[in-house]
């Protein structure tokens, strides 16, 4: 069962995780959300969904909005085969998400715990702003709380310097 925005909010409340949420118009890119000039915009994550060339390993990468991922360098850091963007079909099948709404909260829809989450060290000891599985709101919470939530679900999470 796919976790919707209300279910994500209920889960955060149930787990006593402090968060702040702002609803806004639908956004599809990091540029769209930056243009909204939200408070705490500096810690809104850009989220990418990638896979290796054999479609054996999938990664959700949360990084600082102004950084770009060098896939070759990242492959070396995480010991992966060649990386490329995953298809929208894979995004929907594995995380129950649509393009433009990629979020680490989508991991809660990964029943097989197949996707590994990679979080940019930029968010260490910081807040992180992400969609609650819908691109019409942004939730800010402590990165450590997000990691705990993902790990309790059963997915692997690693810090990576991008």
C-alpha cells in the first residue's frame, strides 16, 4: 500500500518526530521549488532516482540543490556498476512515486527494501526539506530522524559526499 501525504504526516506524529510542513503549488523540479522562496529553502533536497546498468541496484540520492552528481565519481565511492537515471516505470513500481515527486519518503513504499538511500553529507546535523510523497507540500525534519525512519523500514542509508 502506497503511503500518501496524510499517512506520512500521521506516521511522523505517531513516531513523535518534529517536523514543519508548508503546502504549495505543485513543483516538478528543484528550480520550481526554489522559485517559491520557501523558508529554509537552503536545506530543501534535490532527489534523484538512479540505477546500475544491470537494474540490480537502485539508489535514491538526496543532495543539496546546487550540486550536480558526477555518476562516475559516485560509482567509485559506493562500489557500483555504471549508474544512470531509472525510468519513471521503475520509480512507480519500486517507490510508488511519479516523476517530479521523488522523495526519500517514497522508500516507505519499497516493500522489498530494494532501494538504497544516499544522503549528501551537506545534510549532516541539519534539517532536510522533502516532499511527503506529493509535490504539493514540503516537510522539514531533522536528517537523523529521516534516516531512523528509513532504517526502521528496512532500507539501507549511507552518507555520501557529493
